[in-house]
C-alpha cells in the first residue's frame, strides 16, 4: 500500500494497528503519521517503529490518505470538527469510537466525506483481534477492502452493515470479558481440585484457545465438536449435563441480549 496513514490519538488500539501494519509490511513506517496529545507517546512510537510523529492533529490530517480517529468516543466528534478543513476530499476517515454512528460522523465532517466505522476488540493487542468494518456509501469497494486488509494484519476483519453493529458489540466487542470469566471459573475449579493457580490459568486458557481454533479450522458445527468430546457415560457428559441444568446457554444468550440492548440505547443518547 502506497498511501499515507494517519492516527489522531495513540492509545492501545492505535498501537496494535500500527504494529500490525509495520509487521505485515503493508505500508512503509515513515508513511504512518501519528499525533497524540502526549508528546512522549509520539516520540516513543517514532523510536519503536520509525513512524513520523506529527506536530499537530491538523498536520496529520493534511498528510493522511486514510485517517484514523482513535480518541475517546466523548471527544471524537469535536476533534474531527476541528480538523475537517484540513482533510483532502478523498481522505477516508476511520473511526474506532464505540457508539458513534456514521450519521454522527457525517454531521461532524460533512455528508460528502468517505467514512468508515470500525469496531476492534482487545485481543487485537495480541494479534488475534476480530474487527467489524462498516463503510458509508461513498467509500469504494477497493477502499473498504484496504481497511479490511489493515485489520486482517493483526487478526480477522469482516464487512458488517451498520444495523448489525449492536450484535458485533455482543459477540465480539464485549465478548472477551465473558470468556475471561469462563477461564477464571474453570481455573478456580482446577485450584479446588488441587492444581496450582498459575498452572490452572494456563490449562484453562489453552483449552479455550485450542477449542476456538478447532471451530475456525475444521468448519464443523460447535455442537458436533462438543459431541466428539462426550464419550458415552463419561466425565464430559456429566459436566455438560450440569451446565444445561444451570441454564449455561440461556444465561449467555440473555447476557448478550442485555449487552446489545445497552449498545443500542447508548447509540441513541
């Protein structure tokens, strides 16, 4: 990719994106421009990756063919308004801010702007992110594919229409928290069974990681994979029976429904 990519704000997610871009060789490090309000962050990113530190948000906006707005959701619209006059007309503006709609972004920047709303999740920090990419109608297929490719550099990414964003929040954005709780609970049980705490976390986390990889790589239905582990009259089916009795699946579905409902309410505030 020969385009210049700019970042306004350089928190954990920006760092994950920049690290992915550089590691994948998708773009030259010097073609990545970064401006964070903390000067030490800009300098640290320059020293670590060789990126170009910007002296202001306006300078980065002028340079960028693809501009990432990576500041907090409560300030992103005001920040984008301030730099709107510095953007080139074909610049693609990518927002990472949760709950900020394409319409809100258009009101801040103008309805003639190429806008993309993305929602990564925290596993992006270990190159295993899942990111939804939602472009507006002015973004070309090639441009949308470029954004998907950027996020594929540190995990997986897929195009998602905006009406499905709340489902994305439930199944991806917030989901690591439920998985962490599951790992913690399994590890607690292993500790109860006499296993040392650190080892219990390792076994539980690797079991979840490996199981997820089987779903992704085999293409088999999760129920079929579960059945493969459940020997007749064995230990696993005993555990599955208890999870069913306690409403495990229904609890997960209800929790995610509440999560999605909250996401919908927040987007209307």
